[in-house]
């Protein structure tokens, strides 16, 4: 039961990351234009870290890295 609750909280945080990424994209357009290459690198390493957390079955690492990937990728997709 505790695992289900932890998973639901993690999924809720990931959904929240979607909206946070959209807000950051609107508020920081000039930074996104200048650092697009670095944002792509952050997304790549965040996805790799999330997969490693999934393999290691460490929920904190997995959800943290996937949260960073979602927020950063949403910022990249908004123009």
C-alpha cells in the first residue's frame, strides 16, 4: 500500500512538472534562446539518470531525474 501511495505522489509531481515547465518557458524566453544546446544536454542526462533510477529501483532518483527532464523539455518545446 505504501508503494502505491509513493508512486501516486511521484506521478503527481511529474504532472506538476509539466505545468511548471510551461510557466518557466513563458517567463524566460531569452534564456531559452541562448542556452538551447545546454537545455538539450540537461534533458539527455536527466533521462539517462531516470532510467538508471528505474533499473536500480530507486524511486527518489527516478522521479527526480524525470521531473528535471519534463520541466526542461517543456521549456524547450515552448517558443
